[in-house]
């Protein structure tokens, strides 16, 4: 009897059509949580692109948008950002985006990094490992200290940030602000 296939380790990947089926399944999990149209990157992407993700052309347009914003902000209120997907084999587990700089809005709410893990893969340590994996990429983009925010009731996200060296600075409006020092 052959040994079971070796399971791949999760890793950061640039968004790819290879993950379309799993990505759509993950977005259905986020939609079931009421995320479509909320004030997050996933919520906004679901609202804008969700109906077209099932076609190869629609998914390609979404991937092109993610690639373009690495070099050109979509409009004057935004900054360049790079999105990576946290994947295992052909499975989309989550996404993490690094904003290349902070504008006044992001300094107050949003910070440099935002991340999401699909519901079916939460509580497995993915967010902590995903953030740890992206910090060197943020440094290569020239970001020294990294600002990350979360809602006070999001204890899991706070633990992820603190596990990666985040130091609480203050609360502004309804968000806690943490800085991960250079290094």
C-alpha cells in the first residue's frame, strides 16, 4: 500500500486563476457571514466583482485589478497595495494585503496590512503564520514600522498582531492601533 500523499504547507502566492474554484467557495463562506458590501477589501471586492468571478473572463478581470493596484492606485483616495493569497496546494485559505504607504485615512483606520481567513480554516493558526510570512515582503517594499488595526471585539485578530510583535498604541474611534517595530 502506498503511503498517503504528502500534504503541502500553506504559503503566500500571488493571486492566480489556479485557485478560482476554491476562491469562490471561500467567498461563499464570507458571504454567509454577511461580508458582501461591508467596509473591508473582501466586502468591496465581493460587491464589485463577485457576480463575474464564475467566468474565466470575470475572474481574469479581477486578477488584473489586483495586479494593477500594485503599481497604480485605483483613485486618489487609495494607495498602491499588493495582495497575496495564503494557499495550501490548490486551496485558497485566506488573503493578506500590504498597503505600500499610509495616507491620512489609513493612518487612522486600516493601517498597512489587512487580512482575512475563510471560516472553514480559522482557528488553525493561519492568520498568525500569514502575517509572519508577509512582514519580510513589507520590509522589501520599504515599510519600516507596520501599522495594523483591528476592532476591540476581534480578540483573535489582536492575538495575531501581538504574536507578530505588534505593540498597542491607542484606540481611535472603534479601532485598536498596533505597531510592529522595524526588524
